[in-house]
C-alpha cells in the first residue's frame, strides 16, 4: 500500500470512528478491488465494536464505494432496497 496515513487521520474528534477497529488501518484496504485487501478489510469489521454505527453511517450517507460496517457496495444496495420495501 502506498498511502502514508491511516484512517484515524481522517476522523472527527469525539466521533464513533475513534473506536473503530480499522482506526489505524490503511484506507486503501477498504477501497481496493483486490480480493486479499477486501478480505483484510472485512477482518477488521468482524472484530469492530462500532460495526453497526459504521454500517448505519454508510447507509445514511449512501456510501457508494468501499467496505463499510462489514458490507460492500452490493450488500448495502440490497439492504437499502429491503428497508425501502419494509417502510
């Protein structure tokens, strides 16, 4: 990875992101097309204490790319469709 900063460098102080398991991870892992990178990103999510908050943020802001809350773009679109149908 070529990024010289971690996700923590992008976070707002006092936010739920400060507790994220990926806080010190390379952001490129979460936006890579490489399957190994994506698996590594998902492994951070699996152990994350704020996974639900992360996913809800991604759904609320319609994050179009990357791994958020243990989901990829396709999974989030599916969740949003289900929520719209249930409403």
